[in-house]
C-alpha cells in the first residue's frame, strides 16, 4: 500500500489542481496525506525531506513531482509502481 503525500499551500492554484488529479487517479489501497506548508509542522516535515516548493508529490517518502504536473504524468507514475 503506497503512501502518497501532497505538499501544498492554501494559496497555490496548481496545488489544488494536482490534488484533484491525485484524488481521481489514486489506487484504492493507497494512503493519502496532505501536508500544508503554511503551518510550522508542515514546513518542518517538508524541510526534513528536502522539499523547497509546492506542489510537491512524494510516494513512499520519495519526491516524484515538483511543481504542476498533468494528469497523464501522474497516471503513468502510479501505474509504474
């Protein structure tokens, strides 16, 4: 069961679009976690993984996408795992 994490900011329009794509494409058995970097806990956790910008998608603690990513790219990545 993969852990998919989305690092985002409330004011980031691309973050909301990536979230929509993830919600449509995520495997049913995946665990999904959203980390808001607008809060100290979120910033600290992001920093511990070397994440400097949003949106960022990590799968099993491995950063796989930074910035806006389209639905097809997300789908390809999820199918390859």
